[in-house]
């Protein structure tokens, strides 16, 4: 697992620490503690390959101006056995590091050796992580928010997998509780209305008004007719729920599979009741002083954990709330199944639920810091430059399946990962199907296809890619070539950053940048040239780009076409 950026940063840290020691021994600096050293890639390429503001970090301790500290450090630095070529002090005290080109050339050998595994790192050390995402209410079809959550969750899980975590993808099926009761009442009302007329039965005010409820009952009537009119209401609702819920869950699974998402676990909320885990959890909270009875209901002391108010766990009719089941579910993740870390992706409407859930984890003896909750903002679908609210095919609210009939799976997954989860997203359906460089997924896929075409044409002329140790990569000196090498070297570090920040959007930005640098290279540097050695070096470079583009697209669950 090669990470050349990490190696470079390590050499910089060592050079700085050594310089501080020498300067202190010489009396030029007092004893100082550096702490976490910030090393970044400068925006301006003229400012070197890396820069650090360490001189500013220790200004107070050293009691000198940052620029003076930087000069002292640079004068005491040694670069023996490193790839650092030179160092300069800039501005108020930044230290800029310039590396020998040999540092960049190593990336070709690393990609040649690691191939489809290039970019993989091990910051996770096999830690068990669950990513729970989508978990759409099974009482209806998946909407645009679920589509975004699916792409974000699946790609985040992939990033974590590439970063060395043992990842489990999980879907939580809410097949118990109040929403299922409401589902049953809605189905019953539509059943009677379809058979006896709209006025025959009052539709519940808080019921599910979607057309899918009618569709389910039309299907049920086609199979069973009106024979359920004369039976007990509870028995009737149970039959309707059993019929419709299975169809909805099957549809959820089919749609998500179509979308390229394969879950490791489909966890049913009903299991928590069957295994008595909801009651166990409520009892635990009561016994440990974190819950109390009031007005015949059981309340969780959420306000003791930073929430605005206490929350009901068990209603005065004896039925547990969704919150009680949710606490039991998260306790199951940590205590029963032993996950080291749990990541939930929730919609923006769940923002107020974060503090009380973290508080509940503390109350049941789990570390709340091991629960990460990503709040995902809303999506607007744009069609012809205007907000689209209805499906072109059905005229109803847009579902995931509707979206995938208007655009490709590749475009959907790429577009949904182009912004941080916390940002609002405008999904331009027209742009997503456009075959032009304005369409980011087309732009990236075209880079891959173009490289495949270059390789194939050269193969037809008898020119084949050679192993890295048979290629003189030191011939790659053009600015466009060096920028490509630098970007290739950054992949493992990008994966590390994406995993630590839980932001898979870093990967779409990375591969777009890489594609852009390749297109610039293509316009400036011919691969097929008379100089055989240079041609082989450039061919190896573009093949390395091909491998990395495909690695990132594979990670994102997006195709890397060889022809377009």
C-alpha cells in the first residue's frame, strides 16, 4: 500500500523536527512543542510541492517573529536521504518544500505493482463499521432524497472499505409501530372506497395519500375480490399490510439493486419486538435513572443530554414510540453485534433527532462519539431549467425508479456524490444525459475511453505497454506530465481524507481533476512520437491514469467504458 504523499509529509516532519532540535541545541530557539504539524499542497504551483506554517504555530513559544523562526529552521535543515530538493521561506513565515522529480516518478512503479488495488490504505485496521443508509419507510416508494442517500451511503461504505475498515452496509426496515398502523388504516380505507365508493369510508386524516395505496388495493381486489368487506377490521388490516408491505419491500430491494447497491443486512424493526429488545432497553433506562413515568407514559431524560426536551418512550396506551425502537436498534448495533463505529445517513428533517440519539447512547452505556450521523440536505430535480416535481412517465411524484428511467445509473450516482451531504443539491436531468464535456460523468468516462483508444491503436501498430522497470519515466518532464504524476500520487491521501471526513464527494472531485489534467496532457503531448523511449514513458503514464480513473469509478460504483 503505497502513499507517496504521506511519505513526503513524513520526510518534511522529520526535517522540521530535526531542525528544531539543532536550533535549540545551538541556542537559536528555546525549547518548543510543535504538536500537530499542518502540511498542505500550495494552491500556487510556484510555492513548491508542499508548505507548512509550523513557524507560525510556535511563534508564542519561541517569542520571535514567524519569518525569523522560519529562517532559523531552514538554516538548520538537512536533506540527506530524503527526496527534498530545496526549501524556501515565503510571505510572513511559510516554509515551502520542493521535491526532486524522482519522488513523482515512483508513482508509476506503485501503480504498476498494485494495479486495481492502488489507492488502498489501512487507517481502519479492520475496525468494524456499519453504514446504515436509505432505510426508506416501506409504506411507500423511494423518493429523490432516498436516491441521494443511497449514492452517498454506498460510496462512503466503499471509501471506508478502501481505507481498511471492515464495512457492513445495512438497511433498517420500519415494519412495526405507528407508521404500519397508519399504513393498514390507509389501505383499509382505499379498499372500501374502491369497492363501495368514496363516501362509503372516511379516509384517515393522517393516512398515506399516495396513489400507490390505491394501486395496492386494486391489485388486492383483482386477486381476492370483496370478500374482506365482511371480516373484522383488525384482521382485514393485517391481511392488507402483509400483502402490500411485502410488495413494497420487494420493490425497495429491486430498485436498490438496479441502482447498484447490495446490502449486507436488511434489519427488520419487528425483530426488536420479537426479541424483546425494545422492552429490555426501556427497562434499562428506567432502572438506571434515565427514564421516568409521568401521565401514564414513560419518558427519556433527553434534556439531561443536551436535547431541548424530554422524549416519550412508551405512550400512555402502552405502545412504545419510534424513538424507543430506535434506541433499541442502535443499542443492538453496538452491544449485541459489536460494531466499533456506526454511521447513519439521515435526511434534513431528522436534524433535531441527533442530540437525543447521542444522549440515549450514553444512557445505555455506549460511547456516543462512536455514533456518527450525517445529515443530508434536500435535492431539487431540474428539467429544462425548471424545478421538476412530477415524473414524466407517471405524472406522480418522482421516485428513484422514475429518475433512473430519465438518466443513467452512472450519472445519478456521480451527480449525487458531487456535493457534500450537508449541501443542497440541484440535479440537472438534462445535463446528466448530455454527451459533452459539460457533463462531469461523461467528461470522466470519456477520459477513460480515450486512453483505451490510444492503447488499442498503439497495440495495432505493435507498440505494447511495458512493465515500469523497463520504462525510462525520467523522460516525463513536460508540465502536463508532471501535473498528472502529482495527481496520481495524491489518490491514497484523498481516500484517507474522504474516509476521515466521511465525504465521498472528495472522490468525484479528485477524478474530475484527474480527467481534466489528462485532457490537458492529451492536447499538449502526443503519445505516439518518433522517440521510442519517450513514447513508452508516455504510454505508461496514460495507462497509469487509466488504472486510477477506473479504480475511483469502481469505488463509486460507476462504469469505466472502453468505448464511447
